[in-house]
């Protein structure tokens, strides 16, 4: 009796004959035949199994149906196993791609927020006004900063007293109001350059400076019937040192800050050392005066 086995090459499959008179169908023998049939499938592939089944002669219909069912089950299990492996591989690849895309999204989102913070400006409050001027100074964007200076077109928003004050100043200089305002704006633009280059001389790299806070006090000026902020102190940090500069001559027009003139920047630590030195010198002078008074003969 011959069975399908790894010892039979694929070309010999058609020669394999299993006849009914040689086949004793009992449980043990039938299981052995199924086992040998499966080995032939594993060794020679599904075609060999199909040819083998086709060679079985005189086996009753129930047995043939059982073998066909077995073939289908084995095929499905192998296909399912392969499909499961491919699915796992695809899921792994998709997970890696998702993680990579998510990481890129986080990086791009940080870059977007950094650019937004760097370039977004607002002038609706004194603090935002100060912060925006600080950004203009960092980027040396004097053109945008100049748009915040007063102009002749703004005069219709000024109080009558402010307009009168400007006219009187222009008359004292024997120039027109528009020329006087232009001259004021030119001085403010000059102060922008002075603050920027003074910072460089102090070792400040403006592009790396970080805004920390703004301090200000809004006060009413009765002589011009206008609220003003003079000054706004803009504090910032660079290379673990604290600095500030001042924004002067700021008017509140339509509840928003308008106009500027810069001074500074100032090294806070250096200023403290100077103040401490002056205070120490003052105390020494007072002490010396007391000693002189005590030693003065009456």
C-alpha cells in the first residue's frame, strides 16, 4: 500500500494508487491515511493533495466528502495563518507610520505656535502695546513701529486741549503743525535706533531676548485733557540677566495706546550696584559730617 509522504516526489503523485480493496476503513487506518495525506500536502503543496484525493478509488461518498472537508479546513487554516501574519505586519507598519506622523505634527505645531508668538502683535492694552514694541525692537522692525506714532490724521481724535498744545509748540518753533508732528516722529524713530544699538553695545542679542513683564501707570493730564502713560517699563531677560527699557510719551486715544519714544535699555543689576554705591557714599558723607560736628570746637 502506498501513501502520500515526503518520500514521494511531486512527479510521482499520479502513480500513487489507493484502491478500495487494499483500504481497510477503520478508525486507526483512516487517521493514518489522513496524516499521510496532510504530509503530502505539506511537502508538495495543495495540488499534490488534490491529485492524491482524486486517485482514491472505490471509497464511499461519505469518506470522499470527509477528505474534501479536511482539505478545505487545512487550506483555510493555512490561509488564515498567513493572513493573520500579514495583518500583524500591516498593523505594525501603520502604527509606526502613525507615531511618525504624530511626532511630526507635534513638531510642526510647536513651530507654528513659536512663529505665531513671534509675529503676532496687539495694541489694545498697555501691556500688549509694550510687548508688541518689544517684538519690533527684537526684529529691528522700525517701519512697523513707526505706524504707532501720532500723525496729522490722528488729530481729529485728539482732545481740543491736546490739539491746542501741539499748535502752540509748532508756533514756538515757527513751523506748521504737520511739520512739528513729523519732527516729533523723526525724534521717536531716532530713539528706536539708539535703544537698539545701545543694547548691542551692552552685549544684548535682541533676537534671543525674552519679554518678562511691563509696568505702567495711566495718569490723567489735565493741561491736555488726555490720559497718558509715561513711562511704560518693559522688562526682559537675556543670558540670565534682567534688563528694561522705557516707552515714553504714550497717549491713550480711543482707549488705546498711541505714540512712543524709547530710552534705555538699562541693566537692572548694574543699576542696583550703582544705587548701593551712591547710598553707601551718602551714608559715609553723613557720618563724616557728624564726626566733624562732634569735633568742632564751640
